[in-house]
């Protein structure tokens, strides 16, 4: 009979430890879900003509809090995965305009646009030198 009492006491001692482990696992799961909820995605239009434009646009998004940025030259669409606490839609558009590229919501200043290499002048395609040339060229000195 005394033996059964020990089993009950042992069970009581283990249960609080199991409860603590369960609560710890639940807290970790909540943190993991919360971290996922902080990420957001956005796709928007960005003007560009060539591989150098693509490189410049993607490089502008190499920022803390931006998980990934991929510019599709054919569709003129930029897809961004970012941390919502740090970035919002307007700030993301401003990164593109900051390096001279108009977006579907904001226009780069004339000064920002003028700083781009001649072949990247998408506003005046007739005078841009990308037409008929290799669109994947890279002029690092003109970024």
C-alpha cells in the first residue's frame, strides 16, 4: 500500500515538469508563427531597359530587412519579400526611384534619372542606346 502512494507522489512531481515543457514548446511555436507573420511580399512595376537596369534595381534592395528582391526585365515587375516592421510599400517604391527608376506609383526625380547610364534612359527609348545592343551588359562605373 505504501508503494502506491509513492507512485502518486512521483506522478505529481513529474507533471509540473511536463507542464513547463509544454508551455515552453507552445511559446516557441508562437514566436515562430509571429516571426513568419512579420514578413510580407509586394510586386510592383519598375521601369527598366537592360541587364544593367536589372542589376541596379536589385542592388538598391540589398538592404537590412529586405529578404529578397527579384526584378523581371521582360514584365518590368519587381517582387520583394521584406520585414513589415521595417519597410512599407512607399519606402520600397522610393528605393527604386532613388536609383533613377520610375515605379507604377512614384516617379524618380529628373536628377536621379539623369545620373543613369545613357542606355538606361527608359523615358526616351528612341535616344537610349540599348536598342539593338546586348541588354545584359554591365557598366559598373555608371551605376
